[in-house]
C-alpha cells in the first residue's frame, strides 16, 4: 500500500536537493495543528482526557444517527464531509479516530483496536444512548466497523461498508502487507535529523507519511483521472504503525477476525466498491467479503476509485440515501 522504497526515494531526493513539497522555512506549518493545539476546531472529550476532532451535521433526535469511520489507520474525516448532504435524513457524526487526523496525539500504548472500539462506544453513548444507530466505514474504517459489530452486534441496525480493508485473516492474505513501517531505523534517523526544523516529532512523521501516501495513491487505489492528491488533511503515523502492527500487516501474521458475527447479523448490509479501484475494489470485495453476510446489497460505482465519497459523491451518496431510507 505505502511502499518503503518509495518513501526512502523521496527522502533521498529531499536530502540531496533541499526541496520538499513545502519550503522547510515553513516547517512548523507542514501539517495542520491538532485539536488540542487549535481551540477553533470542534472537539469531543474522551473519558481518558484526550481530545478527538469531531463534527456533527443535522439535528439529533437520538434515533436516526449515522456515525462515520474514516480510513487509514491514521487518516481523517476530510474526505467524508459530503455526507453532510444526508443531514436531512440522519444526524451525521464525523470524527478523527484516536491519534489520527487532527485529533490529539496520544501515547503508543493507547493505540489499539480495543481502545478505538471504546472511543466509538463513548460517542454512541453520548449521541444515541437508547437507540440502535447506522455505522459507515470506509477502507480501514470498514474493518473498524466490522470489529465494532463483531463486539456489539445488537447496537447497529444499518451497516455501510465502502471498500473495507481486509476484515479477517483470509482476506488480509489476499490484500498483502502494508509495507510502510514507520519504526524503520533509517526513517527514524531521518526524522531525528529534522529536529532543528520541526521540533514536533509527530508533525515530522505525519508529514512524511502524507508524502508516501500521495506517491502511491494512484497505483494502489485508482483515485481517478480528476484527482492528483488524496483528500486527507493530516495523517497519524503512530496510529498507522500501531494498528497495522497489531493486525499483523507489518510482519505478515494477520492474526485477527472481525467477522465472527456477520452470518448472524440480522440486518441487510450495504457494501460499495469502485469499478476503477485497484487494490481493494470490486474484485477484492467480491472474492473476500460479499459471501460473509447473510443479506448484502453489493453495489458498484462506475468509474470510481477508492475515494468514492470524495471524487464520486453524487453516485455514492445516492446509493447510501436509498439504503438508509429502507
């Protein structure tokens, strides 16, 4: 997905030429500030005292709530703001996951799938404590959604999965490894060498991860002829490394299964893929995920790459709106 040789190549170019995607004189502004450092951002306080970047759209009556899980791990919700169009139908909750996007950077020991699930539970308890809710997950967010449903199958009555990342070991073997290990010794030395320009180590790592993501986006995701950048404001490189490591994508163990409850899930699932998404698009979903559900509506968005909601919002949101209205 994010190939190490490309990361090291761009670092080599940076060192030799003195040029980056942004001038190093602007180093403190290479990435946006996180919510704990920018009081103007909408925030939600978790029970452990950490802040997450969270924004809502629509009026909450406690029943029709749609909570959105972004991709990554470590991404943000900027690619999903088009879902605000559904606020006439559902109360929309967008948020950057723990240690991700513009949420506060937290210690490595708290970056785990179980803590991500706990954070989602706190959001559910706050916005819809007495009712089932709709859950939408894209890419890594799709696997996260599966993990949540696997743990709490009675909490969700609408499940929307948009090109979910591998949700179990078998699918992960077919998906292949996430080869960007940001604990890599060479990359760590490079980041340390940037101390005089960017004292914030998270900012350094997040910036370099964004570079690698941009380089590999079209090869892996087929983001479309109308795009040249991924729609992400800031990545969380430690969140990426922690979750990818926990799931075995770095060492190839893939010791997880988020699909044990799917056969018994009592509601229809909406599964969406792009026809032009190369890595985890139509063929991957058909081969690895469609058969996991007792009742699934599998839809293909023609001409779309992996970031359907950003580059093909009308077609994608039309499918979601129809499903939510059933």
